[in-house]
C-alpha cells in the first residue's frame, strides 16, 4: 500500500510541477486573499493584527479547496478514474498518495502565506516549534479530509460547487484549533497551543484511517 | 482448462438501463475473438463488464477464474482495456504515463521502455507531454500502456481508430504476439475486414445479447431485450 501511495503522490506532484497551476494560480490567489483582507481591515486599528491567525488559516483552507479540486480534476479527464480502478493499485494507497501530494502542495503554499503575513501584516511569532507542528498537523487533516470528500464529490456534475459546501463545515474544527494554536504561538504562550495541536493530530489520524479504509468504495461509486 | 471468459445469461446495467440483457459467451485462453454489432448493440458495455467496470446484476460471470458478481477487483489488475478514451494524463510525458501505469500494474520499468519503443514512440516523442501529441500518437501511447501492463486478457474497443496504416499493422502484430504468448483478446471493431483477418472467431452482439450462429437456437432468451 505504501509503495502505491508513493507512486500516486509522485505522479500527482509531477503533474503539478509540469502544469505549474499551484505556482501560477493558487499561490497568487492566496496572496491576493491576504492583500484583500489587509484592505478590508485597517492595519492601524489593530484588528488586522488580532485577526491574522484566522485570516492565515482561512486563506490556507481556500487554497486547500483549490488543490483538492485540482487533484481530482486530473483524474476526471480522459476517463482516468476508470484507469485508476483498473490499475491494480490498492485503494488505500491511492488515497494516501493523493492526500500526501495535496499536503506537500499546501505546506509549500503555507510557507508563501507565512512570508505574506509577516510582510503584509507585520506579524511576529515566537513559538516556532508550535507553529511548525500546527502547520503539519492541520495540513495532514485538511489533506486527508479533503481527499476523502474530493472523491465523494468527484463523480457528480456539480462537484466544483458541492465540494466547498461539503468540506468547509467538516474542516471547521481544523480552522478553530489551528487558529488558537497560531494565536498562542504569536502571543508567546506555546503551552496554551499544544492541546489544540493534539486535537488537530486526532482529526488528521481519524480522517487518514477513515480515508484509507473507505476510499475504495467511494472510488467505485464516483 | 477453464475458459478465460465464461458468461451465462449476464445482465449488466448502464445506469438503470440494461445494456447487456442476457449475454452468453465463452472465450478460451489464447483465443482472439472479434465482437461485432451495430452502434449501441452493447459491445463497449460488454468489454467494460469483462474488465470489471460495470456491475453484473444477474447471471453467471467468470473472467480469468474470478467471479465478477463476488469481487471484481482481482480481475481488474489482470485485464487491459483500450477504450474510446486514452486514459492518459495530459500533463505527463509519454514515458511518465507508460511508466506510471506499468509500475502500478506491477510491471518492470523495462516493460515500459520496451512498449514505448514497440509503438514507435521512442526518441524525442518519449519526452513529449501527451497534451502535445496528435490523436494517433495518443492512441499509440494508450496501446503502449496496455502492452507494458502485460495483461492476461486484452479488451480492445475500436483499436484501429485514429491510427495510420503502419500503426494498424503494428497493433495487429502486437495482438497476435500477445495471443501467441497465451493472452486472450476480445476486439470490438467496425473494421470488419481487418478484424476478421485477425480474429479466430467472430461473435455478433445486437440489442444487448449475443446472436447465436446461423441455425442454432439461443441458449438463454433475455426477458429484457434492449430495443
């Protein structure tokens, strides 16, 4: 299963490197979201500084939706979903591979967004260990849940509009927990952030297990 | 020896529509069978059913020793389906595509390289992304994937479509070589002259059922014959 996962992840990442959708479209979109938030919330009033953790993770969620939709759009073209069914790859391996590729793309985008909030919002963070762990755990959760709901919506004609409707409520705990952990890191109180990281890790593990077990049935029906 | 394909009174749905309405078919291992019939007769659905992509809702269906009604997944890794779509990733090169699907099926990278060369896609074409290929070259790349996977059952839906004369001959040679090596081949085609020369037996499908040879009664008359 892990060999299959690596094969699928390498294939998805190669597609993204060749198409450069992440670099040319998703990353600029992410920065645009940050800039628009900066225009909407007056930087001098202190509201922007307070809202930075939430804005960062909302931007990550938007980028995650685009990355997940893209991940399944390449399978929808030219009957590639049928090819995946016929491939002999373990469904759990396909799930883990696609989730891993989405996670790696999102982590790269989070680095870009991190520079964005430092430059645009003048944010200073002190708890780097907490911040990095939060990013890893939250991204794993977004990648796992996103891949699971991505395949669920993949076979439907209204998938582009349905996926955000299905996925965003599911990712609400990730948004809340990662925002609280980011706030704790920013305010120099990492001790208050670690319980939220625990919640993020639990979410990621739960959806990874559910996805690895249930992906095969969902791929059949998509 | 158990036949590669053994179908009795098989009904298969396309959505809620019975695209196969009581199919009886036996294909021996190493045999090349031509499936002919008018548009909408059920040729493509029969190939997809044999590949384990369409569910069998009634009847008996054994492919390569596996019961399609119990579990279709073991069959899938042993069949190669060349459908109307090429099932390739536009953003990847020919070599990337063939290598990925070959490795997914457990074949060696040598098999992928050999298949690319056999289909005349070596040299510069190997590193061209599929999106930049002509329709005929795409079709060749799809056939290269099939060859590299080394399936036991080849299911070819209009394999000559979009190919030039040289490539058509190449496909016929590959099919004969595969059958000589023990693979079973089912070809659905409207190119009857070429396919008749290739196949050892011709089977006609119409209205979702296999027509019996002239003078022979039908074994299972379907209740829901497709109009």
